């Protein structure tokens, strides 16, 4: 089953946070060159949530508001929007204009707006919102890239080490292989193998793998085949980055739990899988961690399963736990 476009907002938001600098370098090199990357950038999620709520835009999108510093020393806010809908939207340019103006009005900061369009319509290329009435004219122009344009640059994408080359390749193949599970499986495996061949660091392989896994979703049986091939490939290269057996077990447990209603069994199984994932990633875990996990709901545990694959340290994982002060990572 292919994930809905709303579901794809989540991996896009995650990948933007993980590789924001690479995103600008790949899509908007002029903006990237104007930023002083020696100063850390900052994601302004709370500010953007307030703006979205005030603007009454509708459903939430894969938007990010980021504070950066220019080479001139000036502060700049960048509103980056990823449009993952499969069709053009008449009110898109208006929404871009509304977000921009409300940020400026509320916070008094200079803002540039950029859009990454993931739809499959080559003719839809919004870059401007214009309103004119009786000689009064308002015009707003924003920057835009369209992933569809990279179809003819596949060779360049394959040779690029920028993580967003992988992001673009994954998205394009997700579009091309809808209702073609066998073809999708082959591309999923090819894109995963490429992560190792490109020489990415371990955490980058995991981050990009999760993006590929989310967008190129397959029927359960084929997913298991992919995991088995990835595990064999890792063993061959002596690079055990993925906890494939645990992930397969988790998905199987979720399916069985939904079908048979064994809520309590699912919760216990998810706790065990989470502990095994932690041991696989960090080798040793504090004995006080298991009792705290036992106090969490099934939904909280399932959310933490994904966190295990993305955090860079046990301390970072523990910081995400409810009442995490009661658990101290072992040294």
C-alpha cells in the first residue's frame, strides 16, 4: 500500500531538519552561498505554528521556518515549504504569500520564501501571487524548484554525494512505481545499496534509509524480502547498520495485533523490540530504563521505535522519554 501524501509530510519534515544545509546547497545554491554557516541555524517551529494557526490555512504541511545569519551579519528567516500533493492547487501562491506576510507582520523579520514542488504536473509552476483592484496592486514572488525537472538529470543525481540527491531519486521512483510493486522493490533495493556505495557515514545511511523506506512502501511480504536482502548485503560488506530482523518483527507484531486485538501482547512485544534495538545501537543500556518503558503506552513505544533509528546517542534518546529525569544513561 502506497502511503498517502499527508503521510509523506512527516519524512519530509524530518529530512529537512537533518539536512537543511544540504537542502539549500542542492536546490538553492545562491541562498546557501549567502549564509554564514559558521553560525548555527535554528528551527522556529513554535513561531511557525502560531502563524499557521492565525492564518487558518487548513491542513498542516511540510513547512519549516529557519533562522540563519547572512555573511553580512544580518539575521534572515527562511520559510521553506514542501508541497507533496499530487495535483496543482489554486490557492497555493496565496498561501505562500499569506505565510510570508504574517511572519513579517508578527515578528518584524526579513523572510524569504522557497517552495519544493513534488507533484506530477509539469505545467504547474507557481512562483507569484498577484492581487490587483482599481489600480491598487500587490505582488509577491517566491523561489520554486520542481522535483519532476530532475528526471532528465538521473546520471548527475546518481553521482552526487549530497543527501538530497537521494531524496529526489526516492521521490521520483515513488511516483513512477505506484501500482508497480515489483519495480518498486527493485528500485528500493538499488537506492538502499547506493547509500553504502556512496560512502555515507552510518547515521546518514540510517537517516536516508528511513526516508526511502517510508516513501517506497511495499506489501508486507515484499518488505520482508527487502529487509532480508539488506541484511545479507550488510553482512557481505561487514557494515551492520540496520536492525532488519527487529524491524520485520515489529511490523509483523503490529499486523497480528491489529488482526487479533491482542493489545497487551503487542505492548509487551514492542517493549522487547525497543530494548533490543537500543542494545543493538548502543551496546549497553542502563538497568533503570526497562521499568520506565513499561510505564509507557503502546503509542508512545511505537513512536520511540522510530526515534531509536534517528538519535545519535543514548542520551538523546533518553531526553525524549516522558519523565526522562528518572533514567540516567550508563557511562
